[in-house]
C-alpha cells in the first residue's frame, strides 16, 4: 500500500457500511477476485477535492498548448497543485496554474518542479485513474451552417459528456458523504441530479455495460466500465417500466454521449420495478479501480463527483425521440480517437 498524507485515510468502518450499496448481486460474498494482487503500492483511497474552476483552467492550458512546442498535461498540472497545497484547494486561483504553466513553458521540467513534492506521484496516479478518458482526440458530427446536413470535425479537448441530455433541466448540490438509512446505515457515495421522470440519461464516458437490472438500493440501474477498466460509472433509480434504452444489454459497448436510460425514482425495495424513492433523480457515482479486488470487496473507492458534474455541464449530448419506439438517441455522431484500452 502506498503511503498517503495524514487526513486522507477514511475510517474504514464507514466504508464497510456502504460497500453493499452498488453491488450487482446485492450480496457481499467475498469472491476469489477480492484477493488483492501481489503488486505493491496500490492506491487504496482517493479524496477528490479539485474544484471545477481548476479543472477547466488546467484543461484550457492543455488544449491551448497542443499547437505549441511544449505540451502541457492537465492531469500533471492538477497533481502538482494537490501535492503543493496538501489537497486543500480552498485558496485556489487560476493564477496559480498560469504561474505553473509559465515555469513549464520557460523550460523547467515537471520532474524538477516536483522533486520535493512527496505526494506528487500519488496524485498523478490517482488523477490519471479519474481523468484518463476525459481529454484527447475525437471526431464529432456537426451541423452544416446552412442547416441542410452535417459534417465531421476532428478536435482535441474534453470528450466526456454530462449524464443529463441537452435541453433537460436538472439541479444538484454537493451531497457526497451525507447519511442514508434505507437497509442499513451508510454514506452517500455519489451525486443526486434532480429532474423530471423520463429525462434521457447519457453515458459520461464510453465503455462496456457491466451491470444492468434491479438492485434493491439503486432500483433499475446501469453500471459502465471504462475501456481502460479504471473507472466504473453507476447510474441509478432509473424509470419504472421503461428504465433503459431498449437495445442495451450487459456486455453492450456504448460511446460517450450515448443515451443509456431514463430518469426515474425506482429503488429501496427488494421487489423489482417499484417507485420507492420520493424525489425523482439520477444517482450518479464514479468508482476508481486500481486493482480488481477494489471492485466490490468492502474496499471500494468512490469519489465526490459534484465538481465533475459542474465541469460536464458544458458538454451536453443533444438527443431526439423516436415516436414509434419512444426511445431517445443522440443526434450527432461521435468517435473517440484516443480511447485508452489499458494496453
Ligand atoms: Zn444518490
């Protein structure tokens, strides 16, 4: 296990209490995969505190540098900040990243700048797990100016989408870590996005559907693993009777921005297809998996996604309803040109 700064380790008792919450089977039986691999230095906790402003600024510096000789990497920039401020971003200002970019642009290497920052490597690895699918080359279908047709454009930049389709209203607040009591006492490991029943829910990042169906906590829920297998996206409480896009099943591959299902208020019931949640909302969660033993073995790592949802508000997927099937689908095609497969 890697050493983490004091204050970053949670009390493990609280983690044990919530571990069953997102499980596919609803059982906590320890499987063989729960044995941690022999590899040392596996990260076992991430306290994600980066504000949306810092993510936006770091990504802008990364994107702008692509035309220049010295390329900046937004993950490195954010890891530097966290290592420098001890994971306390309360005093964050854009000028901190401007000053860092200036040093890098003048020829100082990140290795030199971080020589004395003990936890830089930890943050770099943690943030790589969070962000490796977020920024890169992609191809997107764009409407022609005359409105007649569409064409494809190649771009570099943010290539993940908000889980809420474009044109559909939602509200949220930072509710990570709040208490929940259905079934057993536990803490809230995601962000609740409040909206109307039937709001199309979109895959934030592409990947493979790993779980789909009923779970007594999440109701109709869908879990998608990123192609590099480091991130598991959890979308819960989907609509009664018609929760998912009809052609999806476990094992289906989806792209970032694809419609996957519809907002509802199912869950908190052993019986399937029951509306037992008072307020209609999407529960969105993001789990990090550095080792397969962390998938569902009482040592899950869920991060606070509130600021990430804020970041993704600028990339909303436009969707259209098929009047015959009642399913929605994306309007504009998308190809990820830099998909990481973990190889
Ligand atoms: Zn929730």
